């Protein structure tokens, strides 16, 4: 994965495009199943992720990069909801909520 791809992962418009088009946040190809999410233990515990959905291989590649967060875990799911923040949410970023964990 290139630097520009990695930078793009946190970009809100890219995250939304991945969600709506069901494409991988890493390689921009269509997603199949399972879908992988990379998240911190806190995101895993809440079942709410901020990075876009990815292929399993793309998520594993990203986790192996030198600047990956060492606490990242991979969660696999067959599907997910894209949840936009409401007016009252402190965290104004949309989240991905896996709905059929594998
Ligand atoms: Zn991919």
C-alpha cells in the first residue's frame, strides 16, 4: 500500500465513498466477503470502526506497515452498517458497525 493510499484512509469523503460504493479503503476494488475492519481494542469493543472497510489481505498489509498502530486488531464480518453521527454525538465522524461478525 502506498503512502497516498494510507493517507486517504482517514479522509472523510473517501470513507463515505467506500461505504456507499462498497469498495475497499485500501485498493479501491469492490468488496466481497468477508469484509475486514481495522480498529483499536476500543473500537472493537464498541463494534464501531472509523477506518473504511477493506479486503482481508489489504487490512493485513496495512497492519504490517511500519506506522500501523500496534494495537490494531482485525474484525471480520459479512456485512456492516454505515452510521452517520447525529447532532448530539461528541464524535462527529461516521462509523462502520459490523452486523454479522465472523
Ligand atoms: Zn482491497
